[in-house]
C-alpha cells in the first residue's frame, strides 16, 4: 500500500490487491521486504490513509474491483454459457457465480473479505473513488454510495451485463477521470475505433464540495464554565447493575467541573480548525496556529458507534444504527472504566522522568464562530487540547528539540534500511516501564511516535514519544462481569483494574509485546535495572503530589488519594515488575 499526493485536494492510494488474495502458505517469504506483515495491519494502514485524506478526492487504485457486472462479478454472456457445451457451460457459470472457487472472482472467500472491509472503510469518507481493472471491459457503478470505475479493455474484451443504474461497455477503450477545483468530478469513457478515441459515456462521479452556511455565535466572555462529561441520569445505576459492572469512575463523568472557557480565535494566539478525526472511540479536531503548528482538541465524551464500527462491524457501515439504543448506553457506561482526567496527570509525571510527552490542558469549548462548519459535531463540551505529536512540533522541549518526528512504520523502514539508524533502547525501556507504573495497557504501535536526532557524523537515533494516555489508571475490569471475563479469557487479561500490584506483566503487556520484542534487541538486564533505578529515584512523592494536583479540584477525593498510594506501591515493586517482563521477552 502506498500513497501519492497529487496536490492539496487530490490523493491516490495504491493497493497491491494480489498480495492480499495470494495464498501466503505457498509463498512464505512474501512479506520479508514489506513493512505491512499481516492483512489486519494492511486494513489499519488503509484506514489511517483514508482518515488523513478526509475532505480530499481520494482515488483508491486497486487492480481487483469491489463491484462488477462482468464475469468476475458472476455475470456471463449467453455465449459464455454455451461453452464448452450447452448446459455444462451454464453449470460452470453458476459455480463461478456462487461458489467463489477462483480467488480472482468477487465471491471468493478471501476476495469477499477484502471487499467488505475496504468498502466499509471507503464509506467513512464521502470523497473516495475506486479505480480498477481486472475485468476486460468498461464500467461505472455506484454501490453503497461508493463509486467504482473499471477500465480494463485496453487490448482484450470480456462481456458486461447492462444495468439501468450502471454503465457497461464490452469494447476496447479507456476511462478518463476529471477532478475540478470545486471538488466535483466526472468520468468519461472512450471507445477506440480506427485508432481514434470516441466519447461514449460521461457522468458525474462526485458532486462539488458544498461550503456549509456558517452560523454566527456570540463570543463567550465567561472566564470559566461549569460542565460535565455525562449527565447525572447517565451515571445513575441500580445496586445490581453496579455489582455486575462495578462502580468504575462513573461519578467523575457526571461531576460538574469548573474549566477555563476557550475561544479558539485567541487560544494559543489563535487556532483554526482544519480536520475532524479521532481514534476508535474518541472524537477529535485538528487545529493549527498562525505559525503552522498543530494541536489536537479531543472530546472527553467518547463515541460508542465509532468503537462498534472499528471492533465489531469492520465489514459493514453502521452509522446511525445504534444511536439511543441499550447497546450504546452500555458501551458508554463501560467507557467510564477509564479515568477521564488521567492525561492531565501523566504529563507532569513523564516530565519528571525525562519521558517525552504532550502537555494536555482541560478546557470548556463552547460552540463559536471560529469552529466554522465543525460546530455541528463539536462545541459546548469539555475537551483536552494538546500539541499534535508530529513534525512541525519537533522543536518543542517536551519532544526533545528533535530534528523531526516520524511514525512507527517509518521507524521500522529506516531501521531495516541502513545501519546509520538506531533506536535508543534505554529510553524506550524507561517509557515502557512508565506504562506499567501508571497502568496504561493501550500501547499498540500507533500509540507511539519517534523523535529523530542526528549527530555530526550523520548517525540518526530515535527516542520514543508516547501519545494518547486515555487508559492510565484504568479500571476497565471493574465489576463481576468484566472482572470474571478478564480472568477467564486470555485475550481480555490486560484489562485488569489498576491496583497496587501489577500481578501479571505478561498479560498486561499483551498488546505492546510484539512491538517490544521487535525493538528491544540489544539491551540486557543491566539496562533494565538502570531504568528501574532512574525511575525510582526521580518519581518522588513530591512529583506525584504535583502531578495529581493537575486534576480538577472537584475530584481531589479519597479515590485520588488511593491512586497515589497505588502508584507509590508500584514504584517500590518496579524492580520485580521489570525482572518478570525482561525474562519474558528473553524467553521468546
């Protein structure tokens, strides 16, 4: 998978679909030189690229089409059904149409898997156009609101079924896609006759980008505002429910918090919203200041629909289907197992340990003219605003005054490419031990960025920048149901609630273990021991107090005191935690 940026409004995502459909068992070395090692990693990379190109006309150029009215889509001509003999030809066509025996046909199991996942991702961005070959004809289809162009008859011709809602032509020719400055696009199909191209069909693919009418909002002059993440009604549960699902941090979600009111046109010298985004739960908005530096504004209220789409319904679009349902209500309550204000604490702790970090700050952000078209989704709520971990912010002190900041994929590419690239394993080990101290189990590869440093000899070294600290001090396994599930099912054992002891470093690190194994290759026990000593010496009681004082004053209670005690206890047992996990890494 590769991206080509045509200009600020058009991008192409190139996909090697044969790689996906190939039987890897027959070609075990197929991924040796590829940064994407699994099909699931491929979908994650594609999802990331589609999100990054939100608002742009995005062409997904893929040989195998996702929709087709040709032979690979199970549509055959009368002539094809008569070969090699009448009846037998029809039987062969029926088997191809329904059996999916050939990996080159749309009904094949692996092909169908690719289609469902890719189309679902394409539906998340209304500016995606699929461009393919494979069929030896010309086609234009729009299915599930996703346009598909097929142009594969440059030399060979295969039949295509005529459909009132689609274009199809079994003739030599080609397609031309025209994208205009206003965002709308047309596709033109040409038939080749007597060495000349003749236009045979033209249609609109995407409509022009419409500029939303912007409402004017009065300036909010209040210095502070009182707000909560959830309503009291959402967090009021009966005794039996609490027994089954736990107390969680539910009360913190409905607690009224006095937060500084932020107007974007003055915050950090003035911020302009440029792109909506978010992970599999969170809603976020990218902001840029007058110097081009980027920030992220992340809602403390998460999205159950986004989570379901990412985890349970990867192969179908569910937008709007679970709103105001019991499923949504339950998921929103489960989310209260994460401490909503934990990121405010982590930055101070990390700074004291010389672990790179963002500087999240809590604001109440009202709907306002400066939010422009994003007022529909954002505003009148509590948000955390922090520096975006990306190049452009690399010179910040909390990112080490680096040369640049790169992704984990780019880190691996560089480490494989040349011996001049190296990783500061000690810094990574310190960051990982810090994860274990604060109970942050959500440390997959996209939760890291890498600060690049170059010395006067041209040697380049990378240090880790952890990001997204939503699961610090998490108690997701609170309650009888998830508590029991996290013990019974190995895949859920990392969810154990934050406590004074980390009872199983093995299961806690289930998610980041592959990354740790790939990156920690040269460090022996002495390196781990040195990082344990550093953390224990620098994570002082005074630092812990200063960090937790960053919590909203309304939440300074017995629960916070309890968290501080648990953190101090983990500090004392850090050597034991380190020894256990270091041995585990060495044993695999």
